[in-house]
C-alpha cells in the first residue's frame, strides 16, 4: 500500500467520524462532511477503513437529514 493511498483511507475515515457529531449539532456541516466522506470512500473500495468510513459518512448524512427535517418542523409550529 502506498503512502498516498493510506492518507486517502485515513482522510475518508476521519471525515466519516466527524460527520456524525456535526450532523447532530450543525446540520449543514453534517451534510457537507457526509457527502465528502461518501465521495472519498466510494473512490477507494479496497480496505476495511473505506467501508467503515463509508458507513459512518452515510450515518452522518442521515442524521443531518433528520436534524434538518426536525429543525424545519419545529420552526413551522
């Protein structure tokens, strides 16, 4: 494994991890990090780190969507 590939795997995993708390606290940041994490991890499907990063990015994106929906719902009431 080259050093550049290892950095890409690590970056995808870190972005996936960060998308979860950002998705809960700040929805727009969670949206952005979730999408970036999905793109990074989708381009490299070779290791367990990319699979974990992809799953974490999807979870962060879903939490961001739920947070956005609840924010709109609470603002309309």
